[in-house]
C-alpha cells in the first residue's frame, strides 16, 4: 500500500532547454524555452530570449555558439543564464521528490519565474565577461567595472536579487562613506555601476527587482579642485629647481604637460610625436580623444615644448609612463611639498587647462575644440574653428586681454549674449588685477557665489553687472550696443 501511494505521488518528470523553430520573431530569430515533460506530455516556459537558428548547438553545457561562424557576442552570458535556469529547475524537481510530494506544471512554473533568489554577484561576473567579449567596452571600462564589483563583494559576499532593496542601498552607501571613507562622487560612481548591472538584469529578463525607484543617486557638481595660473607657475619653478626625486620629477613633468595641453591621462600615454604637427614654426597636437573619438587641436606653449624632445618625429612622447593610480599618488606627494592646499589628481590638470584658458579670455568654443569635448550643441561651432584661429587665441595664455581692448570690444557692440558678457567681464577682472575674492567683496557676495557666476552656474543679475561696471570702469550701456 505504501509503495502504491508513493508511486501515485511520483510522476516521471524531466526538463530540457530547447528552441521553438516554428515560432520565429520578425527578425527570424527563434525563442529559447524550458521544456517541462511529465507523463510524456511536454509543456513550455518561454525564457524571453531569441537567437538565430544557426547559433544553436545544444552540446553539453553550451547551448549557443561561443566561437567560430555564427557565434554570438553574448554567447557566454546566454549559456551561463541557461545553465542557471536548468540547475534551478532540477533543484525544484529534486526537492519535490525528496519530500514525496506531487509537482504540477503550474507549481513548477511559479517557482521558476521567481528569480529574486538568484545570485546577483554571479550575474555581474557573467555580464562583465559578456561586455568584455563584445568588444564594445574599453579595457579601462572593464577594469573600472571589476573594481566596483570587488568593492560590492567587500561589502557582502552573498547577494541575491531579492536582497536589492532601498535599505540595502542605504547600508551600502553608509559602508562606503563611513568604513571606506569614500567621497560623495566616489559613492555615486559605485552606485551607478550597481544600477547599470540591475538594468542589464532587467533587460535580460533575469529579474524585475529595481531598488533605485526609491533611492536617488547623489552627485556633487564642481567638487574637483583645479589650479590657477600662479599655482601652475609655482609647480613649474619646483620642476625647474630639480630638487625632487627622479620619480617625482618625472610625474611632475607629466602633470605640467597636462596643465599646458589639457590632455586626458589616456591621451597623454598614447601621445605620439607623429601627432605633433609643425605649422610654420608653431607646434600643434592634432589627434582624436581616446574616450570620445573627437578630434582636437592644441598649440604647444613654450613651457610644454620645453618638457619634450621635438627633434623626434615619431614614437611615444612619454614611453616609460607609469600607471594612472601611481601617478595620482605621486602628484599628491609633489603637491604636499608646496603651499598649494588642494587635493589634486591628474585629471585636475585637464580642468586647470580649461579654467586658465577661459579666465585668460579664450572663447569657450576654442577651449572646447582644444579639449575635444563631445557636446552635440557645439558640433557646428567646432567645424568653424580653424587651427590658425586657435593658435591666435592660445597666445592669450601669455598676453591676456588689457582693459582698453576690453572697453573697445564693448563699444563696438560685440557682446551678443550673457555668455559673452560674462567672458569679457572675467577677462577685464584679470586684466585689472582683481582676484575673484576681491570682486566678490566689492559686490557683497561670498567668493563661492561669485565663482558660480563666472562658471555660468548662476545668473549674472543686472544689479551686479552695474556694480561690476563701476569697479572695472566701463559703461553698462555699451554692453548691449
């Protein structure tokens, strides 16, 4: 009797990953399914994944081709996902058998569709493999993502999709801020990576969990330090004195070159002498940015030329450069030996170049061309900026704009927008020898608020414009023709 009851409970059940050749989508791809067979009656669960029929192999633990003809760029990730589905289904069937309980297709399907208990960290690992194999992501991006994943593992070794809640995010933020001492923007990048992985899982139908609906990523704008021209000159004097150790002297040379050219770290590492053109005695870096592929041109100041060997026509300008991580550590050590009380990284050198250039009166569109920024609204302006014009404007690093030229420009009615007004006011302030704090004091503003006006992050009110005209000795009516 017991055996009869047991046989009544046990119903032969099997599962298999398969495809439905007879149900292609509009693109001709076929759906992948999980086939549940009980009493020789098959029923299917669609896994919401489609592949070309020619990519299907179903051999061992591999279901789609990872190599050779018809291989898919995300094949490894798909195979990992399908194996996870198969293992989960087998666990559900085994659990039912061990409990001597019947398992209907509806019960099986209900347990299979719930993916919240799957391993989120394993999904992230598989997703990074997929991204690396796709060739669409740079090695730096993959390395950065792996670093973010390792940080997440340092917080918790086992994370399921079900663990991803707003409370989890708040606890992770607290961990980074209090235990790791991370800044707000460092936390922002870590959370951004986490959100990217969650969105990838949702897009691949691995989960419907989205904890960021009730969690807002926080980013502090303009928190990165930059140097002003007097601080760059201080570092130049330190370099010329040759009192630093060999490694620090080399790193300071790299950093000064970035301050004088606005190159990113990767573009600095990849810079070749063949990319430095001699235009009638004026040397100009002309290349594409590694990150955005935007072409940029930067005339070399004498200070920049003094740092390299322009007799060479090809080969890396800085062949034995160290890693960005070590360079950032060393430049902080260099800065600590000066009176500059700022937290400086190599990317700050790029910001320094942009800031000094704008404060010298070089038009924003010229600075954007030199930096190689990718901004759609500036595309038309880029195409109109010629190398000869850039060379002329770059001379303002040395010459600046004197107040007489400033007044003349105003009287000729060349100011067409608030952006132009702000730029010429900055130039006049510098030409008249006023610091930002000095102008802020005369206007009754905090230095921070005045900097926002110069950066374009706050409106230049007509009242402040009138007050500045008194300080800088020009007629307000001339600003508007």
